[in-house]
């Protein structure tokens, strides 16, 4: 199927769903208190975006997310490389990391609150905690993807350890590390929103929780749309960069 | 040796350059040229490696010379240590015992200006174009951009891939990738080229074409080539001498002189002399 046709089909389906969302509550097929029509939700979103309060909450969440991301990703990559490259550390820590990864992080949230409170840094810490394991594990895969024969070629040209790291490891690992970035953001954002929904004085998760309890569906759904757009934008940006690498990665 | 000018007029001169000065073409064997120094000298070489706590003798009492400018093959059954031997010549591995002199000096670590290496897997970096892949050894050495580009272009021209300089490895066929790998091994103009089963992963037709290509390149540049292969016919066809190793522990069974005239052509493979040599080597290996 050509790209134009695929795109048209995709847009057609999206438009159809949007129309359905508009029609169903208006026609009474769905209770409009539970699912306000698309037009109402979008109008609410537009109004909210005009207020300072909206941006205060959004800003809070984005600040927490960005901070947690900036800590978890570099730290996770460095730890991942160090562990993967050491036979001893690999044997000792890899199983532990895999085990901890399989534990749902959300159950630790009350502990984080008890220890760190409910302010900015607690959420950042929880975001880091939610994210770092997937980054470390993806980094393991990235290190493994560096081919032994390419390293041998570098050795045959008498490359130093630094040259091997910069000119073989990093380019070879980049596609998978980009994947790590994408996954990290998903886990990170989810963790922070969860922490905000559970106990927070501000932030997107917080207002979603308040609106949910108050049955303010238009506001709640408007924020859901907003968050979805943010997430999709980030995801697609990273995927675009990944696609640049994709052509040489088999 | 006359250095041809940079603006070539003939096909042969086209391949000549300051980096790869054209050698006078020889129709016959290299006997006519004054013999230069010994490119490779190996004495009393043994190699033992540790495998799960057990010592395995890989190579035993290896010793031979390779005069400069010759094409020598090493053949032997799997596991006979021929690849390890090549790694030692490349400075990638140190023998347990014995002496190796490459271009008159020991080789404790890789020295790409002295010894170029081509592996079975072309191992090109998939994120770099052919041009950049060939530039890579020069880049590691800190050669400036302009010189790098020029020398890499010339190396690619030598292997006939100048038109594909900007192609990425995944856009190239197996044979083309291997040619880029050869260009990369030659870009620093080392006097010696080591090749570890470079055509083993290619289909038979490509292998034959590449063999002739290699002979053409060798004829132009007159490097010393040490060529490890499983293919007896390939070894005889390409070489001046064939070193035959036994199964593990690898020792030299014989060094066969290939007295076929040069330039070689594929019809020689059908001749009786060729078949005799092949059979005798095969019998040596088999027993």
C-alpha cells in the first residue's frame, strides 16, 4: 500500500472515531455525563489552556518528568555499561536487576511518600526509580549488540580503548539506546503521573484525580487528550530519530 | 620505479597514484625482479592455549620465510591453527614460543601501516559509508581530513569501487563489502596484506571473480600477501607457494611451489598440472 493511501486510510479512521465520539453522547448512545461529546471536551481544553492554573500544573509535572529523565537515563546507561562490561558484575548484578524489574514499582509508592513526602523531589525520585531499571536493561542489550568482529577490526587498526568506545561502541549502541530513551520516558511519565494521582498538591496527575472524584468529565478528558498529545509527540520525535539509524541497522 | 602522474590517460595508469605507485606489470613469475628483503620470517613457533583448564597445542614447530612481493597461501583442515597463525602475523595474538619478524621487526601489537588485515567477515561499520569505512584507520591515526579523503578514494579506486564511495554497507553486495574491506586494509599502503579466508562467505562465482580481482590488485601493488583459505584450488590458483598445515597440532607438512605461469587464468584450473598439485595437497591433508 502506498504511503499516501496508508496515510489517508489512517486519517479516515481517526476522523471516523472522532465523529463517533461526537455522535454517541449527543445521540444518547452513551451517557453524556460519563463521555461528553468531543466538541465539549475540546472546547474545555481550549479554555483551560488559557488559564494560568493549567500551565502551573502542567509545568510542575513536566519539570518533575524532565528532572527524573535527566537523572535516570545517563545514570542508567553508565551503570548498564559498567555492569555489562565486567564479567563479575554481570554475573552478580544482572539477575538482581532482572528480578527488581519484574516487581511492579507502584507498590513502592507509599514507602516513597513516607520517606520523602509528597513534594517535587519525592516524585522525581519515584520517577527515577520507575525508569532506571528499564534503562539499565536496555543498555545491556545495547552493549551486547556491539559486534565482536567490529571490535576486532578496531583492534587490528590499533585503536585505543577510548577510540573503541567513541567510534565503535557508541555508534553501534545508538539505535538501542534511542529505544531506551523512548521506553524510559514511558515508564517515567507513568510513574510520575501515578505518584501525583496518589498524593500530590499539584501537577497533572493531581488535577486528574481531583476531577475524577468530582465527576468533572470534560476537564478530565481534556487533560487526558493533552497528556496523550504530549506523549505521542515525544514518542514520535524519538522514533523519527531512530528511523534515521534504522536504515543501516539490520 | 617510475611514479606515474596524477592525470591518467590509460586504464592501467588510472590505478597508479602517489599512494599506490604502479609496479611494472610482469607477464611471468616475479623472478625477473631483484629480490627485496624477507617480508615475513617465522622461526620455531609453537602455540599453546588454555581451554577450560586444559592446555591445547595449536601450532607446533612452525617456521618459514615469505620473500617480499610474493603471494603465499596457507591451507589445512579446520582447527589446524592457520587463522591463529595469521593473527600472530597481524600482532593480534602472541605465540607461546618462537620468533616472528614482519618487515624485519617483531610485531607485539597491531601495526596497520606495516600489516593490513582482511577478515572473513568484511566487518564494515554499518553506520559509515564505504568511503568513511576506508578512511577509518587513517582517522584513528589522526590524519587530516583532506589527506584521508584522497587516500581513501584512491584505495576505493584500486578495488574498483570509486562509484560506490558514498554507499552504505547494507547497500553493497557481499563481494563489494569485501572489496571495501580490502581497500581499508590497503589504505595505509602497508607492504604486507594478511587475509583470513576473505572469500569464504561469498558464493562460488563471486569468489572466482574476487580471486582474479585480488590478483589484479596484487599485480599493481606487489604487496606481500598471506592468504589463509580452505579452498585448495583457490590457494593453488592464486599463490606462488602453498603452505600446507596438518590437523591440530598444526605443523607444516609441506610448502608447495606453484610453478604455473602468471598472469593466471581460469583455464589453468583444468590443466593436468593443476589437478596433480591439488590432489597431492589433498592427500597430504587427509592422511
